């Protein structure tokens, strides 16, 4: 069974009745960073799968998900940042359905991010046409990233060859930073098996996996400086 098959958490409705946008840090900070992600970034409470929390699935505590670990890394480095985090799994669903709608995401451009971290991929169908996905990806980045923003892409935590190939190709073509997460998802030790009843939740990154994701993203981020 590959990683995508392990993940039985539905992409739809991950943020039921919950605001998909959060801000962290100092609004007056000299650097503004936008992260767009899915359940690994944040998943709202969903009793039907035994997930009653509101942070990156399946971290044991909010401060142990990769977003908060990244915040600590920036602070430890002495960087004053203002962070905007958008849960965008619905965009992945719309791409799968062949009708991506950017109306919810275009306002993110007004955040005027200096850095955009694109942490989406896991909910994109494995049989998706790579050219089509590439077009959707480029349109999404164009909608949310100011022209001057630096871009950091990540590959999928669960292996998805056409999607990861396109992410790597775009990073190479445009000179974007790239964090490789696929090797992490291939390691069962990076997942939360035995910690939750729902197998799909268990397939998500454990605290160890979240730390590894944060480290990979931060290492890629340092190449932008």
C-alpha cells in the first residue's frame, strides 16, 4: 500500500465551520510569510475520525506541528516574521474535479507575502494529468504571490509521482526553493501509527515527522536568504 492509499482522511470539509485562515507573529514584522497547506498543515475537529484538535494532523500538540516548529526556527534565528496560514485542501479537491476556483485564494495576495510556501499535493489524484496540474499550480501561485515574492515548493509527503515531478520541474525552471518530503512519507517511523484509532489519521506525520518536515522546509528556506 502506498502513502496516498494509507491516507483515508477525506479532503473535503477538513475545516467544517472553522475559519481556514490564521495569523501568527508580529503584524509589523519586516518579513511576511504565507503558507498554504492541507490537513498536514491544519485540520479542524472531526469527531467521526477521532480527531478533536485544530492543528496539523497528527501532531500531539499544536506547538509540535510543522508550522509552529517553523515559527520557533525563525525566532531562534532572530528573524521577526508575520505568518499567514491558509488551509487550502478545497483547492486540491477542485483541481481533482477539473474546476479549480481561485476566488477564495486571490485575496491572499493582499497579505503581500515576501515568501510563499506551497505545502499542497497530498490530496491531488495520482492519475492526474501532469500538464493540467502544472497549469493549475502556476495559476494558483500567480493568484496568491506578489511578483516580488520568493517561492518555496515542497513535494508530497505521500508519494505522487506526476505531481512531484511537476513540482520539481517548476522549481528547477523558475529557480524556486524546493523541500523534498517524499522520502519522509516512505518511512513508517515518520507517521503516527499506534497513536490514533483512525488509520487515515495515523498515516499523517507524527511529532517526529512534523519535525522532519519543518527541518526540510527551513533548510530550503535558508537557500532563499
